[in-house]
């Protein structure tokens, strides 16, 4: 079993920055893919970014490329999402998730491939 806890959300003006963190506990964190997803009111949960176990592969959603950066620290069992130049359309609840198993490259962006989820943290970007 893996437990995930997000932190770092809040209210920020457009153009500002936030850094989200995800702390993992339980099973071996360092061998699994970590992903960030978000869900805006009335919309489906969508992929934001993911990172392979060795940080060698980091896909992003087109909407956040060049603005968001995902990273991880396996020694600390944490994954982070640095969000710069935030826009009102980035407003959502952000969730971290992990796989609990090895992934195919095609699965990194697939919500259903992630077995463990945090409770989410609210990010609100005002215009």
C-alpha cells in the first residue's frame, strides 16, 4: 500500500508561481512512476505531468509545457510540481498519483493506470 499527501496549493494571481509537493509513504517509492493530474469544476480529471523512476522521462500536457516542471527526490520520497506563469485556466484540484507497478511508456498519461492517489490540493489562479 502507498499513501500520498499533496501540499503547496493556494491562491495566486495570474503570472505567479506555486510549487506543489507530494509526499509518499508505504511501499518502495523510488521504483514507480509519479504523476500529477488536475480536475477543474465540472470537468474530468486530466493529465498534467509524469516522471519515471529515474527522472529520465517526463511527459507533460501540451497546456503546461514550458510553464510546469516535474521533479522527484527518491531519497526523500517526494515528487514536486513547479508551476510558473500560472493562468486562470490552471485553476483546479491537483492530485498526485503513483503506479505501484512498472509502466509502459504509453501509460504515463493514462489516468486508469495509476493505482494510488492523494487527496488533492486546491490551486486557484485569479485574473
